[in-house]
C-alpha cells in the first residue's frame, strides 16, 4: 500500500516539473534572454579567495562607484591610513592598560644593584662579616652569608624548670620572660657587652672580634654567670650551640686529663673554609657536669629539637642533661655543649669562653683571644667607645646631664646598633585579592629591628628613623643598610613594608602578617636619613647614579599609586571601605594604624601626612640630581616640590577654617559607635543558652555623613610643621604653636600625645579586640620630628621664633625626664608612653625609633 502511494507522489512531482518547464518555454522571450545573460555573467565573476585580493577587489569596486562628489583616490588612502593608525593606537593603549592592571610582583627592578654578591664577603667587608646578627636571641651570632654558621646561647635554672614545663628554657627574646637585658656597649663592628638579668642569675656576655686572614678573622664570646638567689643553691644549665644548613663538623676532641678545661671542634664550610672552635673554662671547679651533642636540627626549631634530647641522669642527682649520642660527621649539622653548675655559689662568677679561629688567620695570630689578652682588648675598646661617643654627642656639655643619663644614652645607642641583623630568604608577596602569594626572589637584608623581643625583622618606615641615629655613629653602616633596602625594589618600584626572610624570622610572625601586599605603601622615611646625609657630607660622595635611580624609582611608585583625586593631593591605599567591625577603618599603610581618618574610606580622600612626605621626597630627589649635574631632572623635581611647598595651595586643600587646623578630607562623620548585636538567629532548641554577640559599627546620624574636613587634631595635623612647609611668617604657624601648649589637646608633662583629648576617638578602642594605639599614647619618633621642627623655627627669623624656642625647651626636658625615669624603674625603653602617667607601654625593650631620645638629649637633629 505504501509503495503505491510513493509511486503516485513521484508521478505528480514529474507532472509539476514538466508544467513549469513548459511555462518557461512558452513565456516572454525577453525574460528568458535576460536570465541567460545573467547566468553567463555569473559564470565569469570569480570572487577572490585570499584576504589581500579581497581587499584589492573591494577597493577597486569602491573606486568605480559613482558618488555625487568626486573623491580623489589619494584622499581615500589617507582616510584609511588614519583609521588604521587610530585603531592601532586604541589596541596599544588597551594592551598597556591591561599590563598595568596585571602587576608583576616578584621581578627585580632593571637597574644596577647597590650590593653585589661579593660586597658582604670577608675579603671586601671584613669589619662587618661576623656580627651579633641574630638579634632575636638573647645572644646570637652569625656571618653575612646566605648560608651561615650560626651560634646561640640558651640556659635555664632548675627553679624555672619546677615552675613551668614549657617556658623554662631561655633562647629567643620574649617579653613574657620578664627579663631585663640589653647591650651596654656595642660599636656595630668589633665588640659588644650585654647584661642579662634573670630571676636567679646575672649573665654578662662579652663579644670581641679581631680582623685578620681571608675569612673574617677570629672572635671570642665570654660568658660570665653570677648566681643571684639568696635563699638556696639552685642548679643552672647553660648551652651554647653552632648550626649550619649542611654538615660541617670534622672532628671533636674529648675532654682529657691533659686538658680538662678544653673542648676543640674542627669544622669546615664553603663560606669559611677551615676553622677551629675551642670551649675553654675560665673558672676551676668540680661542680660542673659537661655534656656535648651532635645531631641534625633545623635552626628555626632548634629550641624544640633540644628539648627532645634532654633526660634525667639518676634519682640521686636529678640533673637534666643531654643524652649520649654517637657523632656522625657526614650527617650532623649541629653541635651543642651543656655546662651544668650543680651547686653554684651566690655572687661567685662562673666563666667560660667560646673561641672561634679561622685557619686563614693562623699566620697572623700572635695568641688566642682569651685570658688576660681578651681583658686588655675589651677594656681598650670600651675606652675607645666612650671617647667616640662624647666626641659625637657631647652630652657632658649639656645641662642636667649626669653620669647616669650618659650611661643611659650609651646603652640606648648600643641596643639599636646591637639589634642590627642580617636575614636571607624569600618574602611572600601578593597583589590585592590574590589568594596564593608569590615568592620574591632570594635576597638578603642588613637592617636594624624595632624590637628584639616583638619585632625582630625589617620594618620599612621604622628604618628611616633608626638610621637618623645610626648615621651619626657610623654612616658607612647606614649606607649599607640603605643599599640593602633599595635592592629590594621590584620592577614597579615597590618595597615590602615588612621584610620577613628565612624560616627563623618567619617563625616569629603571625600568619596573617607574613604576606606583603604590593598596593600597600609606608611612609618614605629614608628621605629623612638622606636629608641628614646631604646636609652633613659636603662632598656627597655617598650617592652615585645607581643609588639615585633606585630612589627615584621608589618615589615614582608613590606618585603613580598613591595619588589623590585632585592635582597635588595624595591618598594612602589599603583602607577597608566595607569594614563593619572597625570604628574607624585602619590606615596601616600610613604607619599610624588606627589614627582617625575619614570615617568612610573613598577615592575622594585627601591625606595630609602623605602629601607632606611627598613634599620632602620631591625636594630630596631634586637635590640629589644636583650632585650629578643633571639640571633637567633637578628642575623637574624642585619645581614640583615648590608646588607642594606653596602654602596657599596647601591651605586650599587641607586647612579647615571651621576647625582652625590642618586636616585630612573625606566622607566623614563623628557620629559612629560600636554596638553589640547578636550573631545569627536564636536556637529554638536551646532557648536557655545565651546567644553569641559581637560589636559592629553603626552610624547614628546619617545626615551628618558627607564630604568634609576630618576633625581630629593630632600628629597628622602637625605634619606641615614637622616637614617645615609652613612659612615662618604664617599666622597658621602661630595657631599650631598655641595648640601645642594646650593641655586639653596634645600637651602633657611626659611629651606630646598622639591625639587630642577633645577628639571623639581619644582613647577609644577601634574594634572589640583592638585597644587604642595611636589615639593618645606618646610616640618618640613623632616627638623627635616636632622638636626638630621647633628648633628650626626657633633659629629662623620670624615673629614666632621665641615661642618656638620656649616650647622646644620644655618639651625636650619633659621627654628626657620621663624616659629616663621609666628606664631606671623598668630597665627598658618602650614602644610608647602613657599620656596620663608617663609609664612605658607596648612592646619592650623597644630600641628602634624610641632610641631617638639620644639625639634629643644631644640636640642633634638634621643640621
């Protein structure tokens, strides 16, 4: 049936086709002729196949078109050329914009390095090859190499062992140990003397170096231990160790009858070649138990590793001693010696020497650096230090400077110098919102640290302040420090805010602070150091073209990334505009952390302090280019500096007539507060259980939130004074000087507080967990800058010079009196000082920028 239907359909289709053909044949002959002609033309029209031939074909056809106005062919060629250039330009701009958006975090800047690989070797820099560069320890030593032989001191007394199972062993500096410790002498190159006061003992550590040979020379560390307990005899155990990443021990001598007081270790590394270490007892006693240990340890975990190697020897004499273990010279990378005083006598000194001798010094060494010879050398260097200190700082010529204050100043300088460290490793860096950080290239950093106990690493903006004092003592050390820092520049001109290199440094940092973000700046305080060096070195041989180019690259990074929404304005990046837990979102990048800024971060903010920093930076870059006689660059930077120095421009952008102060500008209201609200919804299954809560920020007067000047008088308001931008004739200078003396604002008998008492955020917590930091406390670095400016305006002719001089004298006296009082009481200088009591607070000892009190005492600023 289906086959018949299919056949019938085919018959109908054939009839339909035949009918159509007949109609065409019998139709109009003209139509048929036209169709045939069209078919013939189409047969000869071959459209080009290649792109080039297609373009030529289209171009010829366009030229054959009949336009109402005749367009010459050359004009069409010009138009097409312009279009090609325009679209090419747009493509290039898009590529450049995309490339700028994609930031390479870990590519070094393409400029000559300031510190080459051999510059820190013993051949080129023997005086600074060995040093106390492990400042995170109570006493530690290493040399300036990527892989160093490192030494360190540990100890415990058995009273501490009974009190705590996990905190009895002293090694890393830790303010929770509640020790008094610090250098009383340190010259940064050849010797140092440190005093450490634990509850039941006093340690006096003396370190002395002799430069000879080709591998950094010899050194000796003498450790004197004086028991202090008055009630009973408390056993004491002391440890000293040496560690290298690779096996280094060739031979260890056993204690013999011929030499009962001497242990000798022979070793060798690629950096040091052959050397000998001797441990010599200076005190003859039969109350000593000696143990040695070799093993494979990691330097950052050596404290924990050691605890696993201690055991009790017997019930009758329950001393905690190193276990016996066979020596494997091809594996072991760590050597320990333990000296246990079984029955130390109160106030009777026990002493031993750690003597390091380089084989390359054998021909020059006249005698071992120990015994009477060591005493003579350490006394000679102490006397030399005292004379040099007085020649530089001249404290004996100052009023109210007794011998105790002079010792106080020497100790502070020594602690800053003794805190200089040497780190090697890779920083972890990332762009904003980058989840997996990049590794910086392997680099080394020679730098001071703010606090051995709490911040034993490099901090960018702290280091500029540190070197205001270090440069007075030894400008060569400062230039090496600056050069190491500027070798950290990546290809964008960025330097990390915190430099955390190596496992040992990283072990001291909470995880959330390890990664450094490449959009974050920090105040460019190195320009303060360079300004001082420019003023005090007439020939300026310190700065070459490579140094200036790196400094300029850093400056340009600030100018490109921290610019404001208007010309001649700047804005710190890194504030969190979506934060709901902070009363005032922190500006960590400014260095002033929780200092109040605009309550609601936006791109329209104008930050006064950053503008002032850039004023200083522009001036210094211009002056540096005068050294190499580059007039074009000199004029470029100095002309821009003049724009930033213009007081009228500054006033238009940052002076508030309403508040009578210089201020930030942004979207702001003072009507904010932290309110406690429940977290989530109540649990109906547990109605009796309290619902958890937290504090979040609430705006309590929305109508007050608008663009305005930020009414918080404090350190930021004083930056035009501190950077000396204000004209000496300016009435605004008079207003600031009057405000400085107002006890309701910043003035206290201990120094200038960071935020006025009249501020709505004075002394207020920023979050549920963050106590106030820059909201009232007295900071020494800012007080130093203010004193420096006051001295400048006191010396500069003008109507307010007398007032500046009077404020300067009283403020200087207040700072010195309070800091010395607290030091006498606690044995430390501190991170900050309470504005109501003057007591030290924050981390301690803080021998970073608080050490600027030495320059305040000596009245040495930047002139």
